[in-house]
C-alpha cells in the first residue's frame, strides 16, 4: 500500500494539465481549496467532480470553520457564526448552545458536501485565553469543558452530514500572542498545565475525533521543536498518553513558524520529512501552486528520492487513516438539500444565533 501524505493546492478555478499531473502522483493524498478556487457553486461542483474523475481516492479539503475563516460565502452558502458566538450562547443556555452547535456542524458539512468537498479542518479546540489574535473568536470559550462540549456537538453535526472532523491546533495555540503564519510562537508553560488546560479537550474527545492538526508552536519546557515536528508531543503525548488513533495533520508547512527546526531554516522537503518522522500522517503545503508551483514539484520529487534512499518509510497505518477521512455515504445535491427538513431545521437554529 502506497502512503500518500501530501496535501497540496491548485492556483485557479479549474484543473490545468499541470494540476492533474501533480494530483495524479501517488505521493499526493489530497488537495486543499482556497477562496481563489471559488467562483460559484456550479464552478466548485464541476471542479471537485473533475478531481474525483482523476482520482476518486483524493481527499478534497478546505478550511471552513465559520466566522472569519470561511472560504465560500456567496451563491447560497450560509454565513456561519464564529465559534465564540456559540460559547456566548452557552453562557445563557448551555443545552440550546449544544443544539445550535450541532446545527452549525450539519449546515457547514452538508453545504460543502453538496458541492463535492470531502473534509473541513474544524473544529478549533484552542482555548480563548485572550492574547491570540490569530485564534481570537475562532475559539469557543476559555473553559476547556465548554470547548469540549460545543466541539463535540459540532462534530456530531458534521457526522450527520457524512463528514469527518479535525481538532486543532494540538496541544493548544490560544495561550500565545504570536501568529504562527508570521512568527514562531513560544509557550513557556510546562507539560502539566498544558495537559490540564489546553490539551484537555483532546483527551476528552479522543473517541470522537477523526483527525488532529498540530500547532506550529514551540513549548520549550516539553520539546525544543514545534509540536508538528515533535515525536514527544505527537507520539508520546497524543498517541501514547491521550490514546488518539486517528490521522495527524501538520498545519501549513509554508507558514513562517514551520520553516525553522532546531535553530536553522529548513527546505520544504526537510520540513516534510521531519513532520512524517515525528509522527504526522499528512502534511499540508498551501499556496505553493502560485507562480508556477516549483515548490510543489520539488517537494514531490524530494519525497520520492527520500523514499528510494530509505530516508522515509511509508506507513500503511497512515494511509488507512487518510482513507478513513473520505466520506462513507452519498451526499444530497444542492437542490435536494434545500428541500431537506433536517437542513431547514438546522438552518433556522444557525440563523437564530
């Protein structure tokens, strides 16, 4: 079985021959969509269908959380609330907030799946400590127990629409002010408080989570490497101590915080190999198709060379985890979804927030 760990992107709204050549490579396991890949529902549906004709096993992903992180916002897509709105609802009506969170998860997943998208990187499990601008209202709440209950409700909604889930950013990005897109954040707390607070939802949701995305944050009292490159965080803590058995994603390896390991700047191929060796199953290389996509071609070639040289050993378990994220049930098309009573009930709850 060939392990296909790379998740890559395309530049435009339609597949080019170059895109198709890259996506056909057996080391590529999926693609991630961005706003630039969107024009309208018809175009998106045609794009995803063309990807599936090329390779039915490719995982089509997107960052579509609600609030300010929502790639598709027009042509009928519901404007989903921020997760903080659900946390605020919890403070007034805890049971109602859970029902609304389930509705949000269902609407999010059902609309995406009606257009051929398989998977969204959601929900955010970071705690709302306050200083983090990049997390901010993407977090449900400051209390790990509230985060856990609302995230589980969102996951239930995703599941009802036939979509998996991805808790992020392990073990927690909310405590640090720095944005890992532009800086390398450092969280100077020790393992015990992180496990008791930020990482607690990952333990409580262990049997409900399908995937986890690691944070590009260094926790120097635990490991000198960012969590996504740390065998201690991924294998000893997440797999060993917390018992997680699903897929582990890197965050985007093109982010500034991912470019440095052990005090030196690394190439994309070095970053990919470091993440896979540490315990990641799938690696994200985002926005690298722009300006010709040389980084993607070099990454695919470099990983193939590492495989031949014995520097990387593909993992059958990792490939099975990737395949497990693909939808297992058919989706309603858009017209049928708009007539669905479950969708209409869920939409009413979402619009009531």
